[in-house]
């Protein structure tokens, strides 16, 4: 690289040496146009595709401006606690982390403090860094607003604002959050807005936040990179798995990304690929931040050479040596297709983009071709997809990863004893439903009750159990077909025990039935004095013998 290429843009010699060590040979179109304007403290409206070097286009001049601004302040070379001097907003966590890592490489000898604030991870380490003072803060809108509401971040002294991938911020619904963040910033600031496209909402936002901006448009006439070979295979949905695995066995393939529309579809495709012997990682919005980072690290390091993802990875993820991109399902928006295939053919390299299209996706394919102004090359695979699909049907994918390993299986319908019975049968014990019934009393009257020890316990249960049995066996002696000799003289008393009071024969009401009149006579008064609803056994046997 010639030293004058970046130095002619106004960069300091230290930054020229830094980019030379990083392997930059010459500035890209967006870097050549944006760096001088940013160094002149002008607002920028940049329109450029992903993968064109936008991070260095705003990162290098931003670092130089911060160093010069810090040198002008005497005794305040670093930012105040919780008061970042520059703010960079990114739509996704992965893009925010990528910008943070890139700034770390571009910082060089300036030793500027920078931090990344994203969701999905604990905020305590982030708060600790903010308390120490941060010069450049890279953030996702959600976590930034949370920390602002908690008082951990104050943007009143932020002099530089960068909105990266602004159209993606709009697609994800972050524009209202962006407006709330901008209200917390000072009016005198430098704002840089970068976007791949400029829809109506972004044009309106740019008019609100930019002051006399310099418009930089480096979008080529061709929407997609010319070095990307775009091909399409018309295949039924049921045969897509066989077609994908056949294409993944291409000898020229180095590293590939497979895009799906849904999170469930991404998980399913990853399980199928791993079951077939491929090494694939999956990333989507339902994954925790730690799982997403682990998947990206494995993909970058080469431990996994296939990444199955939703459109969360279609923006700003700069991973080198991605030779192939597969659209397992076409996206709803043609713009998303452009960003998907933009993961390959980066930094001047070549790449291949495949689209697997079934009959229901023909309309989306036509929309993509109209948007890109390119007719995708139609390819017929030299493979019996039906036979390959039947063969793959015998390969069962690995079971889903769940957290139910420590949970007990749910009890089946019919009660919770079923699981216990199964355990008892395994241990050689008799199950509950096959246990023998307890021995019944000699008189057969208490056959349905559990055996209990003799003594006071039997006397206490007599009033309850015996009363229920006798209530079932008592005979109405007033019926003409029944002799009065079989009449139970205490039946009426037992029926009265459910009444609130019994004062038929006078005296004080007794809650156990009968009356307490102070005498041990027969009938209800005797029953009340002896315990209410039952007579003494001896007296009853004596009476029955007299009869």
C-alpha cells in the first residue's frame, strides 16, 4: 500500500500505519468520499451496500476527531463517567459487537476507551465500564434506553452520533426508540447516517436530525455484487433437504450460510444437516446471546463450516471466506435477498448464491429478479431427488435439546398412582390397585373401614362409622309390611342429629342429639346423657333380650 493513499484523505500518520498493518491496500469508494467530510465535522448521509468498508469510513475519522477534541481540553483527556463522547447505534447485537471489535483494531496507539452495550447479557459489566468513562459507545437501542432510564448513561455531552444500517433499524421497528435517544442528545453535534437504501421513513428522519448533510451515494448500477454467481433450483419443498445436501458437497465450497425464513425452520434444517454428517451451527432471535456468540465463533474459527440462520445474520456480519450462500426459503422482501447474498464475495472475492424455490415461491423469485435486474441462472441437478429423499427419511435427526432431563415424566390420565405402580412393579412390589383389602370385622358391619387398634380409638370412631352403617340398615317400622319388632328405636334420634337443635322432649338442647334434663331415663334423654346418638351396648342387649 502506498502511504499517500490514506494520508491524502487527511488521516494522521499513526492511523495510516494502523490500516497498513491491518492489510488495507487502498481506500474503498465510501472511505474515499466520507473520510474527508467527516474530518471536516460535516453531517453525512451515506448510501452504500454492506461490505463496502463503512465501519472504517466513519471509524477512522471519528477516532481522529475525538483525539483532537480531547487534546483541546486541558485536564480532561478522558470522558466523564456515564457521559460517552460518541455514540454508534446498530440494529442487531451481532453488528454492534462487530463494530466494537473493528474499532478496537482501528484504535491503534490512541488508546481510546470504547464499550459495547447490548441486550441478552448481564448489564453489570457494562455499567462498570460506563462508570470508568467511555469515549465511544456502541449500542443497540433497546439496552441503551434501559440504561438511560436507570441513570447509568447520560448523553448530554455526546458530540458525535452514528446511525449504521439505518434502514434495518426501521425494518426492526427501532425508529421511535432512535427518536427518543436523539432527544437526549445536544443540538450541537455531528451526525452520520449510513444506510443501504433510503426509503421514505429514512428520508424523513434524515431531514429531522441532519444539518446541511453531505450526500454520499456509492451504490453501483448493479444492486448485487457482480462477482456473485446467482443460481436457482426449482424443487418441491419435500425435496429441498436432498437438494441442499447435494449442493453442500461441492468441492469448491469452503464455508456456507443457509438462510431460512423462520426460527423453527432454522432449527429443523440444522438438525437435519447434523444428522447427515455435516457440521452446522444455528443462529436466530430465540437463541440467547451466549449461544449466538458461541455459534458465530465456531463458524469463524472453522469448527463448524455451515451456519443456518434467519435474516438476523443478513446485515453487517463480516465473516471472511464465505464461498456459498443458500436461500433455503426466499425472503418476503427482495431487499433481504440482496443482503443475504452480500455475505459472500466480500472484499473483492468471488461467491455463489443458490436459491431453492418451490411452486409457492415463484412470485417472490420474480420480485427478486425485478429488484436486482438480473435473471437467475436456472440449474437442473443431476440427482434423483425422490430416491435421495427416501434415503434421507431413514436418517433420523437428533432429538431437540430440551431442559427436561431432570423433570419427572408427567402422570398419565387416570391418577398419579400409575407412575408409582410402575416403580413398584420394577422393584417387585405389589402395586396399589392389586393390594389386598384389610381384614374386616367379625360382624361384617365394618368391612369397608380400615383396621385400627382397640381401645379409645375404636370408641371414638364408633359414633361416626356405626352411625353411617346403621343409617343404611335402619328399617322403618311404620310401614305396614314390616313388623314393629324390627324397628330401630334410635332411628329418629340419628335423623335429628343433623338438625341445629332438638328440643322435642324439653330440656336444654344438646349438640350431639337428645336433651340434657339431668335424669338417666330411657329414650332420647338417655341417649343424650350417654353420648348423644348411640345407646350403651349393654342396655340395648338387655332390651333386645326382653323383647
